[in-house]
C-alpha cells in the first residue's frame, strides 16, 4: 500500500463511526504497515482521519493491472 491509494475498510470501526466497505485514501505512512487514512464525502469534506494497519484495509483499483495485459 502507498500514499494516495484508495482503500476500503475490511471491518467495522464502531469507535470511529465507520463501517466495513467505507472508502478512504491513504494520506500518510506512519511506519511500515500503519497508515493514516482520510475518509471524505462526495463533496470532499473529511469526516474521519484514522491510523489503520494494512490488515484492516484492502486497496481498490479502478483500472486493469498492466502487468496482466497480453499483446
């Protein structure tokens, strides 16, 4: 995972008011495998900033994996 990757939560985070499947963006890597993730609405208003472990996240892709393309 890298800064600016779009990710989704794999579990509910009740203390943060976040649910499995909510989408955020990695904005900082605090240490290997620990990321600050920003959750924002469709207007770009941030509603949560949470430090999360890689195991709590899944990277989302909006384009095909270039390494899998064949000629």
